[in-house]
């Protein structure tokens, strides 16, 4: 019987869920939900090799290409204005 209790307590601590007298799971609190979501995001980042790749870096020329940045800003502003006139 003690092995069953030990396993139950380990599972209880690992899952951080309790239960009511009817064996229903407790409602997840806001802080528990945030911790769970943070763990999930960190696990995804870790699974993807840290989330940063050198291939994604911009070259110095691309980084300081102001003409391209102005063009992209104008295009985005025009698209936003178009969305506003439609909606």
C-alpha cells in the first residue's frame, strides 16, 4: 500500500494538480496557467535549437538599407489606409 501512496504523491507533485473529494481536477489558477504557457514556449524554443539561427541575421548592408525600409513603410501605410477605407 505504501508504494501506491508514494506513487500517488509523486504524481500529485509532478502534475501540481490536486482533486476534489469527487476526484475531479482542480481548476488551473491564472499563475499556474501562465507558468504552464511559459514552460511550453521555452520547450518549443529549446526543441528548435534555441530559436536563433545565424542564417536569419541581416548583413550590414541589409540592416542599413534605408531606401528599402522607406519603401516597406510606404507599402504598409498604403495597405493600412486601404483597409481603413474598406472597413
